[in-house]
């Protein structure tokens, strides 16, 4: 038998040697998940014995994390907008920077007296659409993705977060199969250039879907593809909140202007990166 404290320290040493970015934090999360502990218990009483069943489960997860598999995949969940989201290798991990889109969208929709219609192009896990719907009880939304596996995860997340009665998920290349118009369009398209592939962490390149990450030689091909659909599907008084990569905002504004979309606002994320462009017709 081994104590939870000793198991934790051994895992931290292994993850440090594997160049994991936050070995202590990751080891704590995996141990709490494996042994059904909360963090307070782990810190206050590290001398509690770790049952053999939990030790084996914990070490199996540490083995996988040592190979740089993301923690979210190991525990099957990631928090976004204070909501729980099921995450697998079929969808992009929800990231805190993307909450900038949710904030911008909600700010631009405040005061609307009629129910809001929302379209999420490239929905993935459904995190953007579901986060917005969680804040707007009267709103309804459509999530679009080319991946049937991603759509399956999004449907599970809508049910998990109690908005499944207000969501529809559709297989489509951007908005090609969608008709009608929407008050809000959200999109976090792929925006990493192929030349940046080797600069990314193994957690990203080995375990997240390439189709949700990479967008041609300059990282802008998805914006060129989606801009005409956004113009066609956006209400005359609607807004679109679009995620951008570092240093891409000026290029995205130009691409969208060529499709008739006007730049309303730029929002920075918590790291000061121009992360969200807001557009209208």
C-alpha cells in the first residue's frame, strides 16, 4: 500500500521528466479523478492510504499523460464558461480564450426583446453555442460540423447542460446546407498555418483533430470559405463573433469585407491577444 501523498509525488516526478507543462496540477487532477478525492482532502491529509484499485487506475492515467495525452481526454471532460463539456479526440478542447466570443456575443445581444436565433459554424464540442444558450433561456440554436463524431459529442454536451430541447445539430460544410437567417453567428474556425505545425505541443498535434486546427499555407483559408455563408445567413441586424489567431485580425477584417461584412469591434482575450472579431452586414 502507498499513501496518496507518495503516489502523487512519484507521478509529479514522472510527468516532470516527460516535460509536461504543469506536472503537479495534472497529477493532482488525475489522482482526484482516479480515487474520487477532492483537492482539499488531498492537500490536508496526504498520508491516507491509496487503495490498490485506485493506485492501478491512477498509474494507468499517468502512463498516458506521460505520452502527452491531454488531461481532458484522460478524465473525459473540460470546463468552459463554468460548464462541463465531454471531450474526446474527435473535438477541439474548449479553451479559455474562446470565452471571449461568448462575452462579446452576449454583450451585443443584451436588451433584445425577441427570442434569439444562434448559428455555430464548426461547432465541435458545441461549447460556444451551449454557453450562449445557457445565458439566454429563450434562445434557440443550430450547431454545424462536417464531423459526425463531433456532432455526436455536441449532442451529448447539449443534453448534459440541459439545452438539448433548444438545439439542433446538422452535418454541413460551413453553412452550405443551412437556410434562413440568424441573429447571432459564432465560429471558431481552424486558423493555424501548416508551417506552424512543428511548433505545437504534442497534446495538440497528436490528440486533437487536424481539421479543426490547420487552415492552409497562411492559416486563413477557413475564413475565406466561411465568410460568404456568414453574410448570407446573418440577419440584417445580427452580429457574428469570430475567433482569430494571433496577428490575424487585420487579414480577417479584409477577407470579411470582401464578402460584404462590416467590422464592428475587436475583443482581446486575457493574454491581450486580438481573439474575437465582431461583424455585421
